[in-house]
C-alpha cells in the first residue's frame, strides 16, 4: 500500500481544505503522475472567486462540480501506469514508463461529437472534461487536479514527454504557451494578401500576466515588429520587456488617450496590426478595438470566465473592417511545439524568471490568493524538492 495522497480541495468558491485520498490503482491506459509543479491559472482564480460557470452561452455551458481539486498546468513523473496491451505512448508516439517526465494535456475530449469528428480544437467538444475544473473530487479516484501531490490521468488523456534538460519551472508553462495559438491562427490568415499577422507587424498585448507574456514571446518568435505591453503592474511590465516587448504602457500612469496615441505614434498614425486581449476584463475590449488599424486582428483569449458585458460600437467593426478571433483555449497540437520552443529559446529568453513564486501543497490557498496580486507572475504549487 502506498501512502495516502494530500490534496487541496476547493469545497466551494473561496474555501480550500486539505484532504487525503487513497493512492489510486490506475485502470488500463491511465497513469498516476507525481506532480513536480502545477501552475495556478486564471481559471483557478476565477473558480476561487466564484465565477463558477464556464463556456456560458454554448451548448456545453457548465457549473463547476464542487468539490474540485484545482490545477491543470501539470508537469511531473509517472509514478504508476495502468498497463496497456500495446504499451502506452505520449502524444508524439514516445513510449511511456514509470519515471517518464511528462506534461499533462489539460483536457479530455469525447471523440464522437460533431466538433470532435470534424477535427475542431478541444474547446469545441460538446462533452469536454478538464482537469482541475469539470471533474469532481467527490468521485473516485478523486485526484483530478494538479494542486494535489499526485494526479490521476484518465485513459485517453494527452501526455507529452518533457525534454530531459528542461526544468519543471519552464515545462510548467507549456499549457499557457499552447494558448497562444490565437497568434498562429492569425498567422495562418496571412496566407491571404493583407490579412492576418504578418512579418514585422505591430502587436499590442493587453494584460501581461502569464498568458499575456507568453503572447509577447510568441509574437516575437513569429516575427512581430514592435510589441507593446499594457498592464497595471510594474513587475509584469518589466518581465514583458525582458521577454520581447519593446514598449511598456502602465495604465496607472497613462490615460486611454495616451495609450492610443502611443500606439499610433509607433505605426505612422495607422494603429496596431494585431491586438491580443489577455487581461480578462471586458472593459479593455473597446480600447483594444480602437487601437487597431483598419483591417486589423483582435484576438480575444482573456475573458475565459464570464465577467459580464460591455458596450461595443458595431459601426467601428464595420467601418474599420476589423477581424475578431475568439480563442477558447489551447490547441492540443501546440503542446509539443511549445516544449520544443522552450528548449530552443531558453538561451535567448530569461524563462527561468517566469515562475515568480513557489508554494508547498499545504499553502495552496495562500498561493491562490497571492497569484491574484500584481506582484506575481506565474505562481506554482511545487513538491518539496522544487520549493
Ligand atoms: Zn491554464
Ligand atoms: Zn467531443
């Protein structure tokens, strides 16, 4: 018998209790992952703050099934494996065994709904399950979130082998980096003349928390020209500058008019080619649309939780021929390339600074609260050897 597993359980919004669960015996095709690190995501903060409805307005709208173990940004080693007759492999076909280091794909799709059959991204799936979100800790084997010391990955989960030389504080960013697929999408449109995100384009990122900073890095890697970061936190803006931004605009020191002028000054008066919303605040959307040049692309990836509505000016969208792209999550095909990009670019980017604070499992609630402050970048729950 292995030791019981310690897990922080969100029994309701605003309340986390430490509980223990039996060490699970994995079924065929399942694995148990000993968590090295788990990132705290905006989604976890929303759950804690009581924004418990996800995908509202879609046919898979759901309310979080408390109690839940939060956390879906997991890197760790395989501690137990449910034997599979053909052997278990990761997403890229690499064999997996006990001791393999992996990143866990955050989501499970059904494979048989319209969107799955037609190859849409996971967040279209009508029967979607997400670690740390939709799987209740009330149901055995309980350990469906990365805040726990061990995570149960159900059969059909996507696993990604981590390059040996990539430390957990970088591998833990894989899922966030994978959500930058909105920029890849905008890039794909550039196959058509004068569309999409083109080489040398000016990119504005509204909100440079972890998701925004990953967009800054990705925009740089994909050939952006000027990159403008907007935030209210000097700490976050500082890191954005180190990770690829050229200009930082602090909303505490500038007005909306100042920011609009700054973006126009950089672009001969035209406005930005691409604006990415990563603030998760509805009120920033009209400002972002104002900043775009005619025909510019607005990528909406920050308002994952339903934070309410805001008046928009449809005439502006029409008159400026704006393109608005909603991105509800990461592409599963973006995990492997994200890991590879981290391995390649860690020489050029100070990626080791990205994880700003590490907390042990029994301080998960303090970690969540701290992650909501302006002085944090990526806050993680870490096992004792990585504190
Ligand atoms: Zn996340
Ligand atoms: Zn499906």
